[in-house]
C-alpha cells in the first residue's frame, strides 16, 4: 500500500491528470469475471482478506467478489484531507483487483455515516491547502461516481453534506430505519453553495424540483422522508443493514459486468466529463469563495458552536 500512496498523491496534486474512473479505457476494459464462469480454485475457498489504514477498514470476500469499506475516523468520519487520500487509495486498490466486483460503504462509528467535509480544512488555511483539499474532494467523487464496480451505501447513521454526496454517488442507497438519522446536502445552512457536481448528482437521484427546494433550504431529511423523496432506495432495521446490502449487491452482480458497466457509463459520463473539463476552474471557484471574509467568519462561528456543544 505504501507504493500506491505516492502515486495517488501525485495524481490528486497534479492538475490535468485524470483519475482512473474518468479515463476512457476504464469503461471499455474487459469485464471482471462473470458469475456464470467457473471460478479459480483459490476463489472457491471464499477467503476474506482485510487491509486497513488509520481511517478506512477494507474487507474483501474473495468468494463473492464483494468488499466492504468501513469508515473509521472518530468522532464523526469527517472528510479531512488525510481521510480523503486514504479513501481514494483504498478504492483504487479494489478497482485494480479484478477479483473485486462490488463494494459496500458503511461506517464503523455508531450513529454517523459521515458528517461531511471537515470544516477545519476550510478555515484559516493557505490557498495552496484549499486547492489540495478541494482536489481531493473532487477525486473522491470522480472515483465513486465513475467506478466500474457496483457501489452500495449502507447508511447506518446521519449523513449530512459531503457524507450525503458519498451516498448519492453510489448505485444504490440503503439506510437504517431510525427516525433520528438524517441525510441531505445542507450546505446552505452554513452559507456555503453546493458546487454544480454536487447539484447534478442530487438532481439525477431525486429530480429537479425536489433537489432545488432541498438545496435552497439546506434540508436535512429524516430517514422516512429520505425514502419518500427517493434520496434513499430502502429503509431496513439497522441490524439487517449489512445483510440487505450484500443481497442487493449480489442481485446487481448477477448481470453481465460489461452490460452493466457500459450502461452506467452511458448514464453518468456527461456529469463526470463536466467536472473533468472544468476541474481547475472549479478549484479556483472554491478558493475564491472559501477565502471570503464573510465565509471565514461563518465557518469560524460554526466551529465555535460545535466546541460549545462538546463542552
């Protein structure tokens, strides 16, 4: 894994270098082993392999070809620069493993899937830091939204803002049936405007009118409301969430990989291409916005409020 990290870090840091998911050959490459073909003897053992870093735990069931990526960055799985880098490294390893055909994203921390972007990464930092951070956020979305693998979000806690984006980027979303859990792109509540690719992803899931209202009001939807508007596909009791996610992903993997992958590309390519074409412009827009004194004051006040709540 140490050999992978510098490669990915260079890709995130260098403008003009496309992530694996946005390279044309990724969609056209040979499909992974189809379920109807005989498996190699080593796969028949149904071995489970795991690898972990500070913030992500990955378990791969080589028998089923399904991996689980557990977010484990206490206290609330904030999407920091370190978290995003480790996340992309872990996902790249799975993408490069032809034995892995699907991945479930879930949280190892009770009551929270991900709290979204780490506010500290956007407060009183240098423009160079803001550029590096935002490029890492872009990379996460490009990789998940453009992944050849089947992706399922097993949402076992609240998931505002960037956490919601991660879930939206998946092929399917299952949420724990708990009215205390909420999900949504609530950036407007912090005085932040969700970028166009957040908006495009949201619109493609819930439709234009629902997305417009929700984004303008910065809504956080309860689990039942999220199901009603189509933000999540299913609600299940929390203790059944992982089993349900595995069953759903197995259903998707029963189809020939090449047909599913090409269909996914057809549906998502224009949205992916739009960010790739305007990636540097998007980074500069983020820097211009986040460095405004009014925005910095708003973020600082929000951080102080969080500190008081913890106290």
